[in-house]
C-alpha cells in the first residue's frame, strides 16, 4: 500500500476532551472515525489490525477443537423470552419491531442463539463434547461509552460456547480455553495482563474468570495478593472481603445524644472514635417494587453492590428518599430495636466486634456498647463489603491485598445448565435418559483488544504495534520523491519485500522528512526502511525499529535480507513455545 493512496488523515492534535492515550493516537493516526456515541468506523489501518487479531484467535480456537459458525445479529425476541433474559436485561438490550409487528432484538451476546443452533441437532451423548464459536458484530446500549474502542456500543467479538455431558468434562475444557486465551494475549503482544476470578453478571453460571490488562486508565478494580507465592487475583466485584477480628471489650449498652450527627465522619469526631468500631447502615431499594433493604456494615467499609445484587438475585439502587411510612429513621439507623419495613442484612465485617456504635432508631440518638450476639441474637452474616487496600488475602491469610486498575480483554464462564434447561435443550445419555447439556462460554472483544494493545505499547509520538498485529510489517520512507535513484531503490524494495511475505507500506509522498517521520510514528510499523540521497551516496539504506531500540545501515543489496532477519527476531517475541 502506498501512503498517497491510503484512506485516512494524520492529525497533529485532537480534542482536549480526549484524555485516554490510545483513543487520541488512533484518532490522530487515521485508524477510527466516530459515527455516533460509542459507534466507530474502521479505516484500513484498524481493519488490518482487526483481521490479524481475528486470525490469531481463529488459530487458537481451532487448536482446541472449536468449530466456527455464524449467528445472526438480529434475533426474534422469542429466543430471549425462552431463556428469560428478555425480561431480566434492562436498557442495554436494543428491542424493536419489524414491519409485521414481531418483536426483535439486536444481539448483545449469543448464548440463546448457540443453544438454538445445537438444539435438536446434538441429540446423543456420542456427539458431545463440542465447542462452536463466531466472530460477529454485537450491539449493547452502554450507558457510559468511553475511551474510543475501550467501551463502545457496537463492537466485534469472538464468542464461543461449549457443550458437555458432565461438570468434569466442562472443567477440563474450560482450562484448555483458559490456556488458549493466555496464548492469544501473548501472541498479540500484550505483556502486563492477569487472569482474575470474576462475577458472572448477566451471563449466569458459578465459575468465571476475566483476563485483565493492568493499566491506570482501567475502570475495573482488581484485588491482587502481593505475595508472589500466593497468586490470588480477583475482580473487586467478586473478591471475598476478610477483615481482622478487632474484638474489644464487652461494654454496657448506652444511648448517647448526638444532635444533628448523621454522617460517619461527624460521628467519629463527636465520639472521638475510629470508624472500625461503627456499625454503619446503608439503605437500598429493590427496583421491581421499591421495597427497602438495610445493610449493616463496619463503618470504614463500603457495600459491594454487585455482591448485594447477587445475594438478593434482584436489581437494586441506592435509596434516594426514605419515607416516614417505612419506619426507618434516616441518619440514625441501627440493628437494636429496628422496626422499619425493610429486609435487614449483616455484613461479615461485623463478626467478632464486641462493642459497636450504631444508630438508636431515634432522631439525634446513637447507642454505644452494642453487642450483636447479646442485644439482637443470632443473625446471618453475609459477605457484602468491598475489599480494600491492605485487606487480608482470602487465599493465604496475609494482609497483602493491593488494588490495581485494569481493562477487561477477555472472559470465560462456566454456565452450567442455565440456558440448556431454560430452552429445553436435551440429549439422551447411555441409558437413553434425557439430560441437559452443561455449557461454557468464552468471549474476546476484538476492538477493545486493539485499543488495549495501543494503550500498553505506545510512546508520545504514536502506537508501537507488535509485529504480530501491526497493520504493516515494514514501512519504506522515501525522503526524496523527486530523486530518480531514491525512487528506484524504494520501488525495488516495494516489489521485493511483499514477495518475501511482508505487508509493506510505502510512503511515496513528496513531503518534508519531519512530516513523514511524524506520520510514520503514527503508523507504528515495527520496521522502517529509510531511503535518502545522503544514504545512497554511501551505498546504504537505514533500517530502524519503531521503538528506536535498533538502528543499522546496510548496503542496498542486503536491505531486504536485513529486514527479514529483523522481522524474524521480532516475531520470536510473540511465538508461544
């Protein structure tokens, strides 16, 4: 490809509102163009990267016996009604009617379609196990599209679905896919990524992992044990919170006048105490009926709303207004003598604290010396709080938890029979008895992966694409397009290198060297061949790498061979042994 014919414009700057580096560089470099909120068109550069990533994904999925299929983007609502998700998923799903009035949806994921495809086809246990996958466009009406391709509404995704006759077989295949994902992310050039235990969310299932790129701009928070021998990692949404048992002396229960003291900070200051000794009340409402839920948690911790949502198996929101009719005394809520119309839950952080401070369920009044076991009786404790920096690791028991930010680049789930049972997909086993197949699910967002690679591998001048996914392997820079000898050498390399199997970009424009190099940095090609009158006067061309770590001058006759040796060296970094 010649740059003079390449569609897309290189820009010096973009809007100051764009703070994420990968988004800025991909807009400046002519990779993507915004069409609408969270919707992008790909210029040839981004499409070439996408195609290379997809080829790597296909190779790894085929290597674990995946069979590529293609599901429709538009599906009848009846499929999703059958699974129950048509009603449980909110505004993220795009629903519409066709001209005949039939209800349709745009696919945001394809569990239902995969079951529909395999149902009444895989009828016997002899046809199991199998995995089907696709690379397809999806639409999810994200409320917070951000970061260019990092969080979008329309996206290309690889999603795979495996079907098994036993949990043991699912687990065996699940970890084959786990290893395949590790290979994929290494092959596309990512280095600083980890796999963490995660919450299954709307996908359902009991076991799930997310592959996360560790980066400060990530919007997910990860809990990681700093003890290398332990290796515990989890998404904050799924991480178990373990706290030190602070015990303390058993004290007499007393009421204390606390006029207008409603916040945790004000109460700590008023009573000269530590937030760890407080029993804090956080009030939520269940979406479907606005009924109240009160969560009692240690005063220095926050409620993990994902844990609460999963425990209740209902959507919830923070209570915006607490009515008088509810019997809940806002600002002074406590477990002792609580008479409000609400479901009451106790976080496990309160276990073992012998004397707590809490609201007294009276205006301007708190109690001290609250002992839950003595003053309330036996209660059920549930892990509902957010893990925190310095918390005790649930695996090794040391106070070694650190929090890091990350971008989700892939996820895998053990779904169980959630979809096969709800959609009545069965097979007959060895005894001719109908059984529901057990499923797994495996996803990778291609566009987000492009942005993540750019986010990890760039400098202030542009992307530094790994050779495994770069839009072009080599760029030829012609520094004097009006010089016949320079043109001749460039054209010969432009003919030779593609015959050797390399994707070549040739900057044939008659522009200043500074502008050409600025654009070359935005193209991010791993290898650059610079041809100029000055170099040719010495019978050489200059060969450099995009990351500036390698530079050499070679005779013109040896230039193609040197490119080959350098490309082989770069390719070795992304080959999995």
